C-alpha cells in the first residue's frame, strides 16, 4: 500500500451493476476518490446512493463490477483495512442492548487509534442519553452515536450515508467541521452521500451526481460552479441553441432554458451573447435540479 | 484579523475560494487590513466556517501569487508590505471588473443602449 504516491485511490469502483428484482439500482458506475478528498455523492432518493456505498465497501455483492478500499478488494477486506475504515449507515442497528457509552467503550478496544476523550466530549455535546439502551434511543440519537463512533476511530476512510438528517444545525456544523479538518489535515478520505446539497458545499472537494444508477457528473466542486451556467433564450433565438447542452427545456411561452458548459478556452457558447439572451450562474442545487429533474 | 471577519456563503454560485480571495482583495485595497497584519491560519478559517482547509489554502495561495499576501518565515501569512498604496490604476480597475461585467450583462439583457447607462454611472461617480 503506497499512500504517499499521488495516484493512490482509497476508494475505487469499476463498472458496478446491481439490480433488486426488476429494478436496476446501479447501471455501470465508475468512481474514484483520491486520498484526502471529500467526495459529495448527490442524488435524489432512490438514485442508488446507498447501494453504491454498500457495493463500494463490500457489504453487497454486485451483479457485475469491482470495488477496492485502501487497495484491497472490497469483498475480501482484511482487519488491517477494516480498522482504518469507518462507515456510518443511515439506519444503525448494532448493539441495541448497550447504552451509547458502553457501546463506544466496547468498540474502542478494537480500534488502535481510538480517541476516547473525543468520544466522551461528543456524547455530551450531542446530548446522547447516558443511561438509556440504544434500542430505546430515537433513530436520530442512534445515528449521532454512530457518527461519534466513526469519527472517534480516526479512520483513513470515512463513509457517511445521509448523515445530516439526524442532526440539528449545531451538530451538523460540528460534523462538517470534523469532516473538513480530518480530510484537509489528517488526509482522511471521505465519501458523504446526501440529497441536501448545501451541506456538501462547505466541505466537498468533489461532487458526483448519481442519477438513475449512473454517475452523470463527477468533478471538482469549484470547477462545477465555474464551468456550468443556465442560458435562457427568448423565443426568437431558440433555433440558435447550442447542440451540446447538459439539459434543455422548452418553456410554454416558446423560450428555452439550457444548462451549458464553457469550452476548452473557458468561453461560453456564442448563443449566450445573442441580444436578449440571459446567462445565469448556477448554484450547485440549481444544477442538480436542472439535470436530475 | 479574525477568521470570522470573512463571510462565506456556501450556496452562492461563486466558489468559496473565490469568495475568500475577493474579500481579501477588497479588505486590503480598502486598507482595512494593513500591511504586515497577520492572517488567521488555514486551520482557523476552515474550523470557523466548517469549510475544507484546501479551499482556504487555495485562496491564500492565489492571494500570495497576486502579491497581496506574503508567507511568514515561521508559519502563516501576513498582508504584503506593498499592499494597497502602491496599486496602479489598472490593478484597481481589475478589482472592479467582475462588477462591471455583471452590469454590462444586465444592461444587455434589458436591451439598454450604452449612453443612458454611462450617464447614470457618471452621475453616481460624482462627475
């Protein structure tokens, strides 16, 4: 395992296909996350985000394709990799008979880099009931405990499936801060799935847009914001609409809205300069809605 | 300078590194950050706003290559000794470029002729 080399990929998926009964959840997904990056995986509910995460980590055997974590095949991870990997599922169910503190004390023994003071501090800060068994905690409380568990193990790879839903704004900001600093300073590689785009915009270095089992877009977040825009053409100019557009929508009044991309010289298509044409920069959420709607 | 002096709007169409760079340009050009003043560390800015440290480094790096900031010997960054006062007119005009482009774009969308827009602008500038 050569972590120092620049081409090292802690998370890698190649050609993943997976179906549930008649429904194709993944339709040929390739994904790579370089070390120290935070990849935000965006998609609507049912886009295949959780299936992709489970296949990436070897928790599900895909119909086709291959995945790797920290250089090992996802379906045959050794303990050495498992102790450096933290995965927080959407609906944690482990150890229902233990209290949060008991669970964290127990698990801490299995992780060589366990940060016990951090775990204790977060239990208080995130208001986890001290004496109640996990089975009696709310789903939000259980997910918060799992997030503490994931962070306290000081992982090299951190995978969070829709973590934001269980958190109030203060706890959410705490989590984003931890994610950002771990990635930027400790070189932790993070994959963070969500349909709440604004959470990603603070911390993500890259985004991947998963739509109907395919990755439609995977690039640097800053690039995404600078490279795409929405072009509105008045009815008299719709025939000049650029052919290469990520999405196009004819409006009821005869006008047209398109998502366009800068060319290799950084220029917008010529149609953007037509009289009456309107070019709007797109926030990430707008881009998501324009492409995935 | 305190890290919370920067305003970060994650959902704005402008990338966060550009927001930081733009604010540094303005604060330095306006003299609100004096030459020699220390900047908060990358970590402080990242932690204060829960943003990726790499984004902050990128903004600081660009500000350094523009000559706005200089790297201190030990660690960290400070406002470059020759900041605001020695800026040429063309450099200051370059700071206005994004706003001027936005204005031009809006005027075109409204299908305005240049003349009345320029007259109004001249008036706003007190001429």
